[in-house]
C-alpha cells in the first residue's frame, strides 16, 4: 500500500501544486487525471522517490520514503517501485531480454526464468533477442512495462502509458498493467489525460493547478 499525506511541493520560484491526500491499497488501482501542466508527472515523481516534496509524506507499507536518502532510497526504489515512464526508457544497445534483466541485476536477483515468464505474460517473448529500435510503439511500451515489473514491485507507477498507442494497443496495455498489479498484489497508479482509460479503471482523482 502507498499513502500520500499532506504533500506540499513547488518548483523553485513557482506556485505550489495542490496534491490531495490519498492511498492505494495492495491490489488496487487509481487513475490520476488532470489537464496538461496540472502536475501529474510531478506527483508521480514524488511518489516514486524521484522528487522530494517540501513537506508531507509518501509511505509504502508504513515506511516513509523520504526518511531514506541517497543509496538507501535508490535501493528501496529499485526493489519496491516499478515506474513506466511516458517515453519508454529502454537502452538501445541492449536486447529486450537484457533490458528486462537489468533491474534484477541491480538488486542481485537472478534473471533467467523470471524474465522469460514476464516476457511471455506480456506477449513479447518472441522479441527477447530483438533490439529496441526494431520494435513497434506498442511492443516498446510492453517492454517498458516488463522492465518496471522485473523486480515484482509493490508499487507500479505509470506515466501516460497509452499516450502514443491506438485503441487496441491502449486497451492491451491498460489490461496488462491491471492484471500484473493484481497478480503481484501491487498498488497501481496510472497518470493520464487519455479518456479511454477511464472506462477501464473506475477509481480516479483529478488534480488541478488552482486547487479545490
Ligand atoms: N523541473 C521543473 N522545474 C520547473 N518547472 C517544472 C519542472 N518540471 C515541470 N515543471 C512545470 O510544472 C508544471 C507541471 O508539470 P507536470 O509535467 O507535472 O504536468 P503534467 O500534468 O504531467 O503535464 P502533461 O499532461 O503535459 O504531461 C508545468 O507547468 C511544468 O512546466
């Protein structure tokens, strides 16, 4: 479970964001909606341990994220949080399989079978030896999801995962995220302004720059 409490955040010299308190229990999903510039990616980065708020707390299973710093925070993030970025951050010189193995390598977990299982569940096993530039956008997004899931995280954060996808691929990607979150008993947060996702995930909050 992830809980966001009393967060205050402003980029230097800018006006603050209004971030409501909320929690996402294990196995549950939440959509964060809001116009462009409302602070959705900012919120995701705060929840992912990438951007410390000025005040307030993000806690994961009772552990306060920002009570940790530097290496300890990086390790905790690597082990517990899977982030699907807006643009797939996949490493071009590596194959699909190597890209998915990397996060496991960093936390000293063996790859092999687990990586095959994830690739197979996401329907990209036959692409395991492929280089990233040979993939379609839908496939690249699935690789990106596979990489976020590689360490079987407790928290899955996805930033506009369907933005560049057609209806069919958008639906496949959302359902994969939902299924995997259920299976891992993880909390899933999807940040989006894609109206198509609203039909797939019922619970949502909307953030605005002006506040309530
Ligand atoms: N590092 C930064 N320094 C200063 N301002 C920033 C920084 N990153 C983002 N911003 C500003 O903060 C606001 C919110 O950005 P953010 O990316 O969180 O919005 P968003 O809701 O995710 O937008 P979109 O839907 O377009 O991705 C924007 O006005 C943006 O220009």
